[in-house]
């Protein structure tokens, strides 16, 4: 599909849960957040139906996000359901990596093709501080397991304050070079101010090249990460919601009040 600005929209990011086992400083408050009611969260069948409708509209790239997607019970079953849909060229997942070691092999067998893993520091203490309690070794074990399972290329998502020249980012770069991994540097964003930047080392953040829609775990289809526009797939139906979202996609993002990274997946 093409939007009003001749951009080819073919990439759907699917948040399967707003829950997460970490409390990263740039993502959510230390005390946590009000969670979406279980009854309001899309079922696997509903997610499958939205993805099927997207594929029917020419979407061929699907990424599962969260919160943390691996805390969603039965996530391997969802991957298997989506992997059966003909027309998906790229089926991937963004994860914080802490639970990846125990799930990597099953995810690969179910049909997941690759993963992006969040890694913002290589010092265990600094990592624990940034994630409010996360264990760096769990993530490193998850990365190793993903590679062994064939979930490649494994890409690292490194959040920086301003640039990839910061000490933690340089340490992540050195690790990636040693292990033969790719790194994407994501500068911290601000929804209320509409502040965002192109991602260094990957796509995203460049409005002229945007190809994405985002589906929240409670069924809101967002044309843009930095916009309060949303279309309910339950009320409109998946196909109509997709068509409306593509038609309403803004030329570029701006300030917004409703969006949160822990609900959309960034």
C-alpha cells in the first residue's frame, strides 16, 4: 500500500503485551505503570487476523514487540501461527533478551527468523542501573542462544542520550565488532515535545522513508509513533482499520500525549 505521500507502507509492528520484566529508565517509571486489562489485550487469533489482513494489503514485514514479548504466555504459539501466513517475508522480534536463552530454540523452530536485542551497556553495574535490576549475563546468554538457534542476523538496539560516541555505546560497539553483530543507536525521544531523530545504523526516525504501522496490544492501530491518531481494529475490523491508518498517516511526526514506549514497542 502507498500513503498520501507516496511512501510504501508494508511493515507492521505488533505489540503483544504492555508488560515487561525490566524497568528501563527511558521507558517507564520505577514504580511501573497501570497495565491493560487482560480482557482488553488482543488474543492470538485476533493478532493473526490483523496480520492476515495486513498481508492481504501488501504488508510483508512483521515484528513482534512489547513491553517485552517473551513475557506473553504462549508467545511461541503465536509465532507459529504467524509463520504459517503466506506472504510474510520477514518475521522478527524485538526483545530485551533476558528470557531469550530459554526460548530461542523454540522460537526458531516455530518460524521466527531473527531478533533485535536491547543492549545499552556492557558494565554489569551500569546495565543493572539503566534497567533497574536487569542482569547483563542473562542478555548475553540470550544473544548466544539466538545465534546458535539461527535467529540471525542478531541486531543490537542501543539507546543513547545523544550519540554513539558515549562510553556505554562505544563499549557495546566493541562487543558487537568482536561478536560480528550489527548495532542500531537510538537516541532518546520525547513524545510530549515531538523530539525524535533518525536511527544510526538502521532504519526508523526518518519520516520521509517511513514504511510502518503499529498495532498496540489492546487493538489500536497507529499510523505514526509520534501521533495520537489511532484506529480500533475491533470496532472497524482489521481491513478497514489498516486502510484508514494508511490513509491518515501524517507526513511527519510531532508532539503527542497518548503514546508510551512500553505500550507500543518503540
